[in-house]
C-alpha cells in the first residue's frame, strides 16, 4: 500500500511538473486599415509569457513558435528560471495569433499555448475612407459596371480569432439568387441587372476573453455597386449633338440679325 502511494505521488508530481501555463494578450488598435507592406501597429508593447504549473520546476531552455508560419522566437528566462517571456516592442497585426511555448526542464519538456488577440481590421491595398468619421466603419471607392457584366466583392479582413463574415445589401441580409452567389467570404454578382445596384456591406466579427473581460469586436466595410446601362454612351453623345445644334442655331440667328440690321442701315 505504501509503495502504491509512493508511485501515485510520483506520477502526480510528474504530471504537475510537465504541465504549463501561458499568457493571453490583445493588440490595442486605433485604426482599421493595414497593408502587407505597412502593417498597422498597436499603441503599446506586448509581453507574452509561459511557465510550468509547478513553481518549483526550473527551466533550462525556452522557445516560442508562431504557429501561423512556424517562426521561432527566443524568449528571455527570468533570473530564477521559473518563467520565460518575449516582448514585442512595437507589435503589428502580423504578430496576432497562436503561439506554442516549449520549455525544457529536468523533468522533461513542457508545451503550452499562448495567444495574441486582435479585433478585425482591413488588410488590403484597396483604398478606404472612414464612414462618418467612424474608424471601424469603412467605405470603398465603389465599383461601376455595365448591365450584364460580372463582379466579385471581397471582404479583405484579418484578425485573431478569425473573424466571422456576413454580407448585407442596403441594410438587409444578402439574398442569394441565380445572379448573386458566394465563394467563401466573396460575393459574386453574375450578369448584373439594375436591381443588383446598391451598397453591399461586409460585417466581420470576432470575440475573445482577455483579463476576465469578453470583447465582441465589429468591423463594417461598405462597397457601392453602380450598374450602368450598355447604352450609357448615348447620353453624352446626345448632349454633344444638342449643344452643336444650339450653337449652330445661335450662329445662324446672329448672322441673320446682323444682315437684317445692315439692310436697314
């Protein structure tokens, strides 16, 4: 019985030694536009950390791995070698995501997950402006196509956790049809008609818990679609013709009036 108790204690001790804990952090972003060449940066530094659950365990080596691209980060061990930390001095949207923490100890290796959260933002070279001064409600420059053509509307958002995307048209849920379909988060308008014109809004939402508070973050991107008639060229041509007719009439009238005045003289 005593041996059984001793074995059980050793197993529990090993389990405690090989368990870990890690940090959760969130980027503080004050704008919603970013590009690959110029990713948006957070307003404050972020430090992630990882440690064994058992405070008596000493760490001999630590590594953080960003799971999105398997990039390895070399953390710093605190003086007592009880935890490992890594500080992003100017974290960008590219630093958001899930990381794997690997700790080597005298009892074996410990693996744990740490997270850097980010609200949804636009990550694209497209040009956007703020809607009525709201930094997380953006408008694109719009798309103009001719009746019968096709166009794809993308929702170029990023964030962690991955945002859930839904589309609306003129404020109502987007209705799919033979001419309106979706591939992933992209809306495809095929053989458009005049009724397909309007404001298509991409609404991206994600949710995460940080410091005991659950945040639900929303980003809205409006894309205006204008459908132009295939006979649109007729209107400017008609204006030009009418203008020429009026000018000719005016010139003829002026000549007639001058000749009439000369005959009277």
